C-alpha cells in the first residue's frame, strides 16, 4: 500500500509539474489575467443589464400572455364551479342566492373574467 501511495504521489507530482508549464508568473501572463478579470466583470455587468430589460423580451412577453390565458381559463372554470354549486344548493336546500353568497363570502359582483 505504501509503494502504491508513493507511486500515486510521484504521478501527481509529475502531473503538477506538467500543468505548471506555460503558467510561469510573467508580466505578460499577469497582464492577461488582469484582462481576463476585467472581461469577466464586464460580462457580469452586461448580464445584469440584460436581466433588467428581460421583461421587454418578446419571448418573455409571449410566455406571460400564455400564462395569463391559462390563469384566466382556470379562474373562469372555478367561477363556473361556484355557480354550479350555488345552483345545486338552491335546488337541494331551497336557499336564497343572497344567503349563499353571504354565508360563503362571495361578493355581489362575482362573475366571469372577460
């Protein structure tokens, strides 16, 4: 086990030495690293700016329209369900519509979404 570990250590040392080739600390490399850092910061700033204007993206707007359409259909479906239950309660128990609305907190202007 010791011999295997020693061989692995030597192999890793050689790998480290190979990876250091071309990465010597020189003025040119330092300048390139500084330039890389500057470009990364600029990239992050541009991403933030793009995100700020994301709501004006036509794809996002279309997605919002589709989401709104689905939400509207769901709201109207639940409104239909409520009207069906109110109708059933009126027939089954003889309740007045105003009493049902008051008991369940249904507003007077409750209706489908146009």
